[in-house]
């Protein structure tokens, strides 16, 4: 066998110095590190149909009218007596209804019947957009254990979604949201 001279091409490739494969991997890694220097810009979620039977359950079984808003829902991390913003992220969410959702009540909330009592748990998905966090609620479970498929979105005052609070680090929003019954997710 013939011995290769130190520093030969074969020896450098064996060590990884100067090999084409190593150079390509290095270039790809460097490019990947420069590709996302800051936070990614996100868009609003695409429109989506409600879960099967949700509109019928809300309007027929519960008597909730589309466009109707119930009591406020509390986001996880909210401390009683505090309205400090809470951190949120894309993905599953569970919120608690604060106060009863009534149907047939007058403008002052008098009368009517309770269809979702205080403490009802809502579950669904959050989507973090560029300026707002959007919430799509697909299930309501009452304290008694009754489960309903629903189609509801989170609102802040008159606007769909919750405004992202200014600041660095984790995305934060106001810890209390309005919940609105809808016929499809916008």
C-alpha cells in the first residue's frame, strides 16, 4: 500500500478540512442563522367553518343568537383583582366564563334564562397575528359537566381578537375577553 503524504487532499477530506460536503453544510448553517433575524410577521387566521352541529346547538338547544355576546371569559394566568396582561401563544386554550351567559335578558341583563353558567369552561385555539391574538372557541363544558359544541370567537370591545400589548418578550394580551357566537370563523 502506498502511504499518502501529510496534508494531501485525501487526508484533508478524511478530517473534514476543505471537503465540499463540509463547506456546503457550513454555508447552509450560516444562511439559516441569518434567515430569521427578528420575530416572524404573522397574518390573521384563514376563515374556517364551524364544527359540525355547533350553530344548531347554540341557536336551537341553547337559544344563543348568532352575533350575541355572553359574559366575559378569563384567560389563564389572570390574577383576581388584577388586569395585568397575560402571556399567550399559538395553540390550544381553555378559558373560564366569568358570570352567566343569559338569553332573553333585557339590555340591563335583567330577566332571561341562564344557558351557560358562571364557571363554564371554553376550549379552542389561539392564533397569534401581527397585532392581535385571535381565539376560536369550539367547546363549552358547564360546571355540571354538560358539554356543547359551539362556534365562538374572542373579541375585545368591538374588534375581533385581542390587542397585543406593547413590550418585548412573550406576546401578552388583556386577561379578559368578550365571547361572541358566530356562524363561521372569520
